[in-house]
């Protein structure tokens, strides 16, 4: 092989800007140059790139210009995105993008350079030039990797799932490292198993069984691990980053078993999210593969960091979608709950009421209703289901609907309550129970019959007297004792009186830290002492609870229900 000086005039440089690792091509302005996979081509591209034909295309220099001719290549030759017609000469201008297989090369016309030649004859004039790939050095590699990282960021920035993320990364990993097998793997159960997200490379080499569990196990501890051979040919596992101790070290010691698969070197890089290896970048090179760049680990680490950010965005978007879906479902549940509850205010003969139900977690577990049993008797109740959120709201809806139906059917408090108690015992989990205060007021004489099933929050406000707690023998909450014999309590309610019922969310509402003092019954009585009507009872008590909590009603710690029932209220002759 001899070296001949190239002419500055007309020399062609093809600079790769995308595709597997490839250095620039320098071509002198003489004769024809064929490009393809076959050994007869002056520019021989790697045999493994099957998108390149054996004789793909040729370059010719004529009249001071370069021309490209496609040689009926299977996958085509392209200039600036347009596929060339086979055997038709197309002029190549400075800055044109020539695409051959996976490579895109930019055409340029540099100054003086040198070319390697092969002497095929004893006569110097018959020397045939062989176009070779000239190593442009580490600077070119770094520039190419920067381009790859920018391309990677663009690809994965819009990824909506892990598969799309993986597809945007694999080609970048292969082009930037020289490894022929690249994969995205999810470690499962301390890497005893793996979930193969996506892979590139020879078919058998990308099967999940071809990857080393030990290598992935070591990387799943948060360190970059590389396997390569030493000067004796033995497999030497090497942590690139992080301490090799504990389980990681144990995993590394078993890595060499993969050499039996023909693996010469392998690299595994964790994608860390929330201090855990959520995914791993796995790369290996086998017998007969091209040379791997020694500094591939640093490049892979940069890709892994980008993957971690993209993965965080994917999960954040997924959580946002789930949040919106949950809110939509909660909104539907709240609409149903509003259909079950009565209007915020109403009147039944000499009885009127006002109420407000505020959920602590979007939907409430509190129940309230006012039910006319006949011309003179009106039932009303307030209850509280244990727990919060959707499960409590379901039990609330069941209890309210069943109690309403039972009262209308039997018109008897004890029987209706027994029916509901048995129903809850048969149909709800034993972790759920319902406290309930149930009363019936006879509007003819003001007789109040009531049962307190583990509730305890009922106040009587008579004319010209302070509010007082209604006494009760009481009983356990519903569902606790399915066959409990609840008994009636009776009280005479003077005309002009009000009965105020509320849930435990009122008295148990805590104030700001650090004291976190509960609202308590004394504050309830104090707030109601200033009220003159049903509406005042609800408004003033709720305002006092909000002020104590130091927050808005939408952010109260528990469901809050307040209802006030007035006896012998002014009427316009209508009934509700």
C-alpha cells in the first residue's frame, strides 16, 4: 500500500450525520467509486447492514462536478429525501444529504488530503485507488454523540409510554457506543426476573434468555457494570460506578457465565428514578462484532439520565390522567349523592328545616333526610358512616335509601331501625358501621320520639332558653350488633323550638398545628346560642367550624353535616 497526495480541486468529503458509527469518507476526483457491502466495492460498508446492497451505488466525477448513480439497490439511494432513479446520474451539490442504508452523509469539498492506494500492477500508472475510512479522531466522535443526544432528547421528550421511550433510545445507544445488541430491561423481584421492553440486534441475541440476570442484578443496585475480557481471555466484571459490595458484588461474581453465549463485552446502566433502578440499559458485543468504544459508559449514563427525566414525565402524565379520571368518577358519585339527599331547606306543615352536607373527601359518608310519615308525623335523621371517601359514600347511599323505604313502609321507628341494622349486617363489611340519630315529631302536640344509635350529637333549643344536649339511653351504632333491641326515647318539644343535629366532623374538627385542638361540644353550644332560626343554626355553626379549622370548607378533615329542624314555624298555608 502506498500513499498518494490528493488534489485539492474536486475532492469530495462525505461526513456522516446519522446512522451507526462511521468516520468521514474522503474521495479523490478520479474515475468511479462504488459503494456497497461487497469486497469489490471501493467503499465497503459493514456486512451486517442489510439495508445496504452488495453494490449499492457509485460516485463519478465529471466536468468538475460529482454525480451519484443508484445501482438498483434494494432499499434505494436518496438525495435530500428523494429516492434516485436507478442508473440515472444525479448531480451532488455541496451540503446535499446522501442517504445510503442507515447512514445520512453530508457532501462537502475539502482542501488537500491524502489517500491510501493499493498497487495492483508493476506499472505505477495502473495503480488502483482504494477508498478507505479515515479516523478523524475523538473530536468527531464527541460531535457525533452530541448530535445523537440531541436527537434522543427530541425523540423521548414526546414519549407517552415506556415502549415509545425505549424505541427512541435503542438506535441512539447503538450508534453512540458500537455495541450491536442494545436493550431496555425492567428488573423484577430484585432482578431475579427481567421484563424485556425492547431490543435491537441479531434475533437470538435479543431474546430475554440471552441477557445476564447477574449483570442486571448488579446494575439494579444503582451502579454501572461492565463485563470485558482481560489479557488472558478471562471474563472480568468491572463496576464502572458505585460501590461493588453486598448483593451487587455477589451478582458480579456470577456474570462470567454469559461468556458461553459468545459475549465479549457487556454493559448495564441503571435508569434511576426515586433512588431505584426502574429500568436498565443493557448492551453487549459478541464474537465478530465491530469494535466497541472504550468510553461508551459515560455516553450511556447521559442517555440513562435523559431516560430518567422522560420516565418521570411519563409517570407524572399518567398520574394526572388517573387523577382526572378519578375526579370524573367522583363527580358522578357526588351527583348521585345529591339526588339521594333532600333539598337544602324545606317545610312540612308546622315543621321546617335547613341543612348543609360538606364532604371531607369529595363525596360524603354522612346521611340526612326528612320524611313525612302521615299527615301529622314527620321523621328526620342524621347519620355518619365510619371511614371516608367512596367506600363510606356507598354505605351511606345504601343506608339512607333503605331507611327511607323502611320508614315509609312501616312508619315505626323501632321496626325500621331493626330492618336497616339487619340489612347492613348482611350486605356490608364488618369494618363498616353507621352511627344514627333518628326522630319522629308529632306536629299535633310536639311529642318527639327518637332513637340514638351511637351518634350522640343532638341539641334542643327551646324559646328563651340556651341550647342543651338532648338526653338519650342510646345504643350501639348500626351493624355492630345485628339483633340489638333498640328502644324509643320520648321528649316534649314546645312550640317554637328547634332540634339541631350534626355529625362528628363538627366536634372533631381540629384547629391549626401545633395545638390541633378539637372544636368540641362547648363551641357548638356557643355558636348556636347566637342563632335565631334554622338557617342561622347551620350558617353560624359552619362558620365557627371553618374559623376554628383555619381553612375553607372544601378542605375540612372530615365530613360535616349540620341540620336544624324547627317546630311551629310560620307558614303560608303550603306544605312541602
